[in-house]
């Protein structure tokens, strides 16, 4: 296995910035805001002599309460998994009482620790690290996560302390599998659902909207099949998004939708189906991703409330008729076991190979049953169809005057193809192409004999008048 290096420290010392620097990504959300990171974020280190797993964690402090206590539990789990700890402190703030308390706790764990003094680019390294010698964790190492100063040397130093058996690994093939993004409004139960699928408390869950701020990618294996579960921040209406952090979270969520293969749309049954659910569903359809709908907290509703939620779904989300609907309770686990089976089915339909002969026969049958309309005195002709893409499936139809195909007939063809091909769980797109007329804009050149005949015809017509 690859060695695991975990970043530890109090809030806002630059752990996420260093994580992005080491992984050469922008996976971790970064802002000048304490407590931004709440969940464990994993990545593969790209800087250093050998590959390794780098873990970003939330800040830990003294006397945590509420969501901070749950964040600290996540940090302690990351520490248990680590082969080496990078304890980060802030050179601009100096050695704080919180740093002293954290260092005492870390020493009792018996893990290899490197003290990293971040934000030391604006002063002499000797002065930047002088105050931190009293922590008793060896020589502090000055770095600048933003500028990258000292980062490569830091990783080289860490690998000198790692056991040779683990430090000599050349690399491993990671199987990403199906990427499944769990999206929904705030407090709909997305993180709880992922924890239930994983069978462990992998993500921070709290009865507070906006607990999840970043998009967390979690590799997962079930029955020999690999997945990557993506937890996302809840999307609210634009008028209610005020903080800059929340705006970045929205961007991260939309990027996660684009990166996913299948989307699980989580709807809170207690809140009902609102306008934001319909807007989010529209984003998913525009992205073309396969979709599974899960109505969460179903076990807490009585019979009348359940009928009301079903009626709202049929009325407000009727355009999701291609997606399978699941009624679940993420907290208690009822109905959750079937979700990944439906994800597999939706992904298989989204990536199916559709043969040209089959598509052309279905097109001919659909046209024979209901012909396209007449435009400019001529009927639209649709000749043959073939597949133009996957995830989502794209069917390209060739014919004449295809630019004039009305939207109603387009929907008719989509429903016909979906029904005959049984493409459940995935949107279907049609593209129309009109063949080029090789004689368009060209005039026939008359032979000399045809010119003489035309001249005699004109003379004959003039004499007859």
C-alpha cells in the first residue's frame, strides 16, 4: 500500500493549500476562513520521490462543541490511518496555546511527526521557526504552501523517515470505477446516505444546513465492483447564496455533476419537492448524466404526507419520467441497498452500444406510425439513424428538412426510442442532420443543339402571336 501522510493543525494554518500544492490539483476548497474544511479529503501526492496518499483534515482546537466535535472525530480517524503526520503551524501567528496543546496530544500518539511552519516566506526562516522549538517536536521546517517554497524538500525529508518497505513502492493502479455524485438541497441527507453506503462515519453529518462545503471524492468497492462516491454541498436558490464560501461550494457541486457518470438526486420528503429541486434536476439533464432519484426521510411520513409527496413529484418533476424513483431512509437504511443496483443499471443504459440497423428499423417504424409534418409544401423525410455518443446516448438522424422538425415530434421520437430500447435511468438526445444537395445553386449548361432548339421555339412562339 502507498504510505499515508496526514495534515494536522488548528484552523486556517494552510492545510488545504498545502494539500492542493502536493496533489497539484484544486480539489480542496481554499479561503481565508477558519474551519472551512470539515471532512477528510484524500489525494495522491505528485511532489516527491515516490507516490503517496495525502490526507487533508479539518482544524482541531480546544473544547470542541457541536459540529467541531464531529470534525475532530474525523481528524482522529485520519491520524489512525497515517504513517506520518505533518503538524502545521502559522509563522505569522507564532506559537499559540492551541499549538502547544495539539503538540502534547500528538506526542502521546507515538506517530512520526514533522513540524511544518507555514507562511514563512515573508520573513527569515530562522526567525520564523525560532518560536516553535519549544514544542519539542524536533527542528521545524519552514515552507510556503502558496509559493511552494520548501515543499519538495519537506517531502524528501518525510520519506527519509518512512520505513523502506513502504517508501519504495513504485505506484499502484487505482480503479476509479463508476463516479456517483450525490446532490440535493442542504440538509437533505446526502452525507448520511454516503455514510450508510460505506458502512462507516466517513463524512461529518450534523443537523445544520451547509455542513458539507466541499466536494469529497471517496473510492468504494462493493461486491467486486469499484465506485467513486462524491459528496457535494447542498444547492440553494441564488437569492439565498450570500457568502463567498457558499458560492465556491455551488461551483464545486456543478463541477462534480459534470465529472460524474451517475447522479443520485436526494430529495427531503419532509420539505417536499420545491423549485430548487426542479432547478437542480434541470442542471442534471443538461449535463446528460444518468440519474437515480431518492426521496429521503420517507419513514417519518404518514400515509397522507406520502401521497402528497408522490403527487408533487408527478406534477413538478414529470420531466424525470425516465429515472427510477426510490423511497429511502438514509438514517435507518431502509431502501438504501437497492440504490447501487439501480446506479449500475442506469450506467449500463447510458453507455450501451446501439447498432445502426436497430436504430434505423425503429426510426422507420416510428415514421410509419406517425409521419413528420409537411413544411413548405414538402413532407420532412427521415432516412436513417445511428449512434453519435454515449453517456448520454446520442442518436443522430439523417434526412431532409430536419432543421424544421418541431419539438413535439422530437419528443415523440425520444419517447419511442426510449420505450423500444428500454433506456431507463438516462437522458436521451437526438441530433438531426440534413444531407447536402450537390445540385443546389448550380445551373445546367446547355449544349449548342439545346440552345438552337430554344431559339427556334422562341421564334415559333413569336410568329404564332
